[in-house]
């Protein structure tokens, strides 16, 4: 099991397991708060749908594609559905597939979660995980059927003050269009572990190189708005192993280039270091 943030991010893209690290029985965060109200019906009026497709690479080899569907609903409500399937070499050695459905609202700085439901299967073994927040954007429960995970330790140190602004690592890739994309600290919570992404100013040379790579890797420049290139360092806070903490101390900052899709900033390109090499995610076609 890969336990670093970078490694778990690979699994987020490949296994969506950033939410699947808990015991088989239900785990409650015991905040004493009630769960948020049920999201609007799928039959609600004025729903706009946008979809985009990403290619996932590991070590330069294409391993999977990720289809993302944004359902923009009235009153800033939003649903984001994702489906991932192995491709290329990976498709010859695994039958893995995964789906994730996010329900929440578009806040001023982050997406506010109601529920994130993740399902995946490999070798005909199905699993699921659910992370639920209340109306105050406080996580209240996390359940998982993954047998290879550790129990949640509550309360997490420093969790209370930060919990109202947390988001799962996977959903942190999608931000409100008017948020301070490259300038704000992002608090991550995957059901067990709390961490932060801190903005890192890139040098002029680094910024130019990443911008050129983003443009060269895609033919979408005429169809997309001018990308915003950001760099973040990852910092574990609570619930992480010593090995993960050691890796984070020397981890290369992750680079992400954002473009826009409706009211959101969405990834155009992402590059992140893992213990086993670099993972890249590239938008194949613009959201439409």
C-alpha cells in the first residue's frame, strides 16, 4: 500500500483510494453534528452539464483515462462524476475500474462537500467508500469496505480549527473560478489524514518551462482560456506514518496548470512526484 500523499494521489487517479483508508466497519468522526441535507433532485431545472477527458501517465506511459462530468445546478449546487478505466499497457494486466461522485456547493474559495462516494473494483472484488460532511462543511462520517486500511484516530490534532475548510485530495483539483488559485493554502482530508497544500512561488525559469510544457502537450490552446500555472508543497499534519512524513520533507513540489470550465477552474495538466516516479494528468479535450 502506498501511503505518501503523492503515492495515494496515484491511487486517487488509479484507484480513487484517497477515501478508502478505513476499517471495514463504519467509522464516525463523532463531531456531534447532523449530516447535511439531501442534495437537490436530479430533476431540478436549469442543470448545465460539461464533460472532459484526461489521460493519466506514469513514467511517461499512458495507463488510464479519466472522464469527468460537471453537473452545474441552481443555487451554486454542483455534482462531479468521475469514471476511470485502465488503458494501454495497464489494460492488459488489470481489469481495474473506478467511479467517484461528489455532491456539494461552490464556495468562494473551495468546493464545499456534502458527500463523496467512491466505488472501485479489481479482480472482480468491489469496494466502496463514503465521506460525508454536514451543513457547516464539517466532516461527520467516513465508511469504507477496504480491508487493508487503518482505523481512524479521533479527534485528530489541530483538526477542529481546520476541518471547516477541508476537501478531499481528489476534489482539490477543482476550484471555484474566482478563488485565489495559486495563492491559497488548501486543507486536505481523506477520511483519515489531514494535510495541507501550501503555495510555492516558482522561479521565472520554472514557470516558463512548465507553461511551455503545458502548451506543447496539448492542442487545446485555441479552445481554452489562458492557463494559470501553480506550484504547491505538501505538508502532512495528522494521521500519517513516519515514512510518509520523511518522504514529504524531500518531495518535489507539485505543478498544476488550471484552465476554466463554467464556474470552475479545472486541471489542464498536473505533474506530481511519487516514490516510484512521476505521475502526469493531461486534459485531452476541453470541457463542453
